[in-house]
C-alpha cells in the first residue's frame, strides 16, 4: 500500500497582555483584569525561516490592537459593548484575521496561572 505524501505544517504564536476594566451586567460590576492574548499562526513552513507567518510583519498590527485595548474601559470600545472573553476574542480576530490569513486561532484568558479562565476563537476549516 502506497502512503500519500504528508504536507508539513508549523504553528507559531505571538502573545501579549493588556490591562483593562469592564463590566458584564447583570453578572458583574465594574472590575479589571490582566488579559492574556495568544495569536496562533498556522501554515506551511517558509523555506528559509520555517515560520508560517513573519512575526516581524504582523507585529505592528498586533501592537496597534493591543494599544486600543490597554488601560481602557472595554465597554466603551466600538464593538465591545458586552466585553465577555468570547466577544473580546472575536473582536481581536476581526481586527487581525483579514490582514493575516495564516491566523488560525486567538485565545484570550484572564486570571492567575492555575486559576485562569479563557476562550479560543478559531477559523472553521
């Protein structure tokens, strides 16, 4: 039986944090978190560098998203009137994915290691 050739894939990520306040009425009043975001890139490895996306090229766009979110009241950001983890992840996806087709998923979490909660928003294959 002949085996089909497999296609090599690689995944890299860029992680950033931001500090922000929000509230989710009626569940919580005004409070803040350190949010952690991990943007995953997936694809065929570059022949020279091995990466699926050049992080030097995507870094400025990621940095601009981080600046919009950092030290803000998330409820006031256009598109985040209800800033649940799920909605924040989708908002980040909507800002980054159209410009970086190699983005595979975005994970947003909050809370200390070992007690964190979070969600992942990903591309439907």
